[in-house]
C-alpha cells in the first residue's frame, strides 16, 4: 500500500517536536549546576531548588520554541550572571555600618546588577528580528539567574533586580531597531 | 533536482533547524519524492522502500535541530536514507525472506518438487561419502558403474569393486548413520 503523504508529514512533524524537545533538554539541563553553585554559596536550598526548576523550565521552553526566543537564551543567562555575581559578592562582604545602623549591600548590588544585565540584553538584542520577544525571553532568564543570588534579602533583592532591568530595557525596547550589518 | 530547488531546500532546512515550524511543509514537499525515489532504487518498489523512506524522513525531522547549515541538506538527507536502506537490507537478509512478487522465480518446474529435493540431497550426501574414499576406490566405482568391464581382468575387478563398495557403505554409515 502506498504511503499517505499527509500521514507521513504528521509523523515527521511529531518527530520534529520530539527532536527539538530533546535538543532543548540537552542544552537546558546543565543550567541545574547554577542552582547547585548558588546553594553552595549561601542561597537557601529551597529557594535555589524552586528558582532552579523555574530556570530549567523557562530555558527549555525558549530553546524548544527556537528562533528569536531560542537565540535569547545565551545572552539572558550571561546577563543574569552579573546580578548573581554581584549579589554573591555583596553577601560575602556583609553589611555596611554607618554609626547608628547597618545596611545590607544586597539590594543595591542587585539593582546595579539588573541595570548592567539590562544593558547587556539590550545590546545583544539590537539586531534581533523580533526585539520584543528577544527582550522578554532574555530578561526572564536574567531575572531567574539573578534571583538565585538576589533572594538574599527575600523579595526585596529580586524587586531591585527587576527595577534595574526595567530601567535599561524599557528605553531600549522603545527605540527603533537598527538594521543588521 | 535543479539548483534552485537545492537552494530552496537548504534555506528551508536552516529555518527548520532554527525552530520555524512553517518550514516543515516546504522541507517535506521537496524531500519526500526524493527520498521515496532513492529508497525504491536501493530496495525496489514496495513496502520496504516506503518504510525506509518514512523512517529516514522521521530521522531527518528528529535531527533537524542539529542540522549543520554548512552542509547540503539533500546530501545529509540522502545519507540518512542510505543508512535506513542498508538497515532494511540487513534485516531482510537476516530473516531470509523475499517479497512475494519474486516467488514465481523460485517455483519448481518438476511435478514433485519434494522428491526432487530429496534426490538432490541424497546426491550431495553420496558425493560427500565418495569424496572420503581413496582415489583408486573412486576410479574402481566409476569404472564399475559407467563403463563395460569384461575380459581376463573381470574377476579381479569384481573383487576390487566389492571392496570399494563396502568401503563406500562404511563411509556412508559413518557420515549419515544408516
């Protein structure tokens, strides 16, 4: 019996989705190491676990969808490492005491990290075909990676990171796209 | 396939590798006939060729995310199809089966094919037993059954023939038991 091309195409597309899912998992799984490292550097294990799972799921989804979202994964993670590193550094430094009171450096570090991450993402997405998608995907990953360190003072650090990111990304997303090359 | 179609396939494959689902139908439309044709040339027209082409197509789509954009998409697809055809050929060889279309070619022309098969098996067994005898015994038996032997040496020859036959019988028993 001759093969039905419609059936063949359906089966091929199913194979394609499975292949992409596997490919995405291969690249997303090593990100689990980030939450392990964060937990070793002082992040609460439960927080590291929850944020790590969210990071894995987001990275897997973006890689599986591919195109602009897939291309946003690497810059997003790279940008997220900046607030993570700054937050870990701030935690290691401790508190700044000014006579009457002591203040944690975590929130300022996360806000500065968010600004820098936003700057990196905006630069990477300068020539992206679909800039809105790129900025959304990359900033989601940057927030998750940064949260692994910025949860040092609860939601405050994460909020600081989000504000920092918004400060840079909002103007970047409103400016017209430059042509590649 | 012409140059334009090749370039179109390469471009569609790059889009597919990038995650553009809309390129699926373009890649399928260009590749499907090529893969079927290739598999039929390798395996002959039939369900085996269809299966091999289908398997190859699924593998191509499954590995699309890893497609190397420096390579020709058609060459890559045909390499996967060739591999599938080779696997089908090996499977066919292993199960020692042929498609029914070729059954007429191996049909026996005799009325009783079982009898013919048994006779040829006996002949093979006899040849094996004869090969175990000495050259002089073989010559004696040949002369006894295929030439007229008469004259003054006939009694001595009969004796030689008897001895050769008895050795043949024991050789037969040694190989076949009875």
